[in-house]
C-alpha cells in the first residue's frame, strides 16, 4: 500500500502543480476550441474532461461524443479532478492558494451550489447516475501507523439531505464475512449504484486491497474480491472496471480489467500499458481512462470492455473523462 500510494502521490503533485502554474513542456495539439464559457453538464451526447493543453490547462471542457477528437468547448472553471452525471458536477479544486483544496458542487450550468474544504491532495471524483451522491478521494499525511507517509481518505456527500461522510474509516467493516477492525484501513475510488444508497470502493488493510460493497445509509462495507483498485460500475450495474496490480504488487504497475459481479470472472482489457486511473464507462461497451504523455500532459484513451480490440486515442490533451449521457 505504501509503495502504491507514493507512486500515485507523485502523479497527484505534478497534476496539482500544473493546474496552478499553467506550465507545460509541449504545445497543445490535435484540438480546436469551439467556444468558451458554454460548457453544460446537462445530460447529452458529450464527454466531459479536464484539459491538459497549454492554452487551457486545468479548465473543464466538453466534446461531442461522436467527435471526441474534434473541436472542444472550454469553460473558465479550473479543477484538479472533475466528474459529472445527472446534471450535477463535482470539481475538486484549489481553495485560493497553493496549499489547500475544496470540493465544489456544480449545477448543470456550472454554478457552484456548495463548497466544502478538503484535507489532502485530490485524487478521485465520482457522481452517481442521478446526480445526487458525490464521492471523492484525497491523499493525507499524519497517520501514525505508516510513519507519516501518505494515506487515502474517501468521502461521500448526499446532496439531497446534506449528509456528509468525511471518511469511510468509521464504517463497520466485514472481511470475508467476519467483523474486522484495524488502524490501517484506507479507502479510495468510490463508484455508486443506481439506488443512491449502495456503492463500491477499494479498501486496503494488512497489505491486501479489496473491492468492497458499501451501504451509505447503514454505514457498512464488506469485502467482495481481492486485488481490485479504483472500481467503476457499468451503466447496467453488472460489471466493474478496475485496475489490478500486476502479480499483486502495485510497484510493478496495473492492468485494466473488468469484473463480472455475478460470476466473479475477471477479463483483462486490451490496454497493456500500466494505467493509474479510475476508469470511466463511456457506454456499456467502452472504457475511458487517462494516460500521461509527459509532465503536466495526458490523453484520454478508450478500449472495449469485453477484452477485444485495441486501445485507441479518444481525446488528446485531456484527463478525468466522464460521459454525460444521452
């Protein structure tokens, strides 16, 4: 877990620095700006993402789902991580200086509806299909069990009731059917089911990384499967896309895969590069994810969810993708 966190933290620090410095080592290529300030989070055939191009680094933008490499619409809003669904957006962003961060809840017109401080470096963001539930992951320091190295915290907000779980570490945990308590619990990469109550996430403890099923109302989590990180539930709710550590060791990198929840069958995807991202379902057959191309720059790629085909470049100079739906 320590190795995985340290590797991921380097990427987050680079990302956070790039978001405020607006510095890059390559010119923006392969896209044209169609408009500025006209981004909408309303459901429709568009892909949302965070731009990594020099000209609009950190700004959220959209492209038509049918022409993802074409002209993009760019917003003035900057985020370190972004996600949206059901007309609601979650922007993890800097809070006025270089050291603190906040989550901003956005309506479909990008107006900020709520702000909450974040303690740590933003890393993951997710919104439930209805737009009601929000989840995020941050890196934090100071946990006594790991000597002050980075750990993770995952939080959930119910926008309808205002109920906030700043960490999942207070939930009742069941490992292999038995109640479990430990000081080294870490959670990250939440993904929601359609009932806005249940969710999946990654939990690590004692050197193991588990896919867990959680219940927001009951404040419980239970383990389902080992070596699953950053899960993402399919639109039909039957499969989970995730990254799995090679040979169970994050230091060796990760392989994108899909888990069938009914059969527990795991299908490795055709992307063989190590991908350190929470994959996103672009539709029920396609997975999207970010791949760094150099300091401060990344591209969004896609790959079939059934293990066939080959990865293809989807959106140049982009990361943190989300399909806004039809």
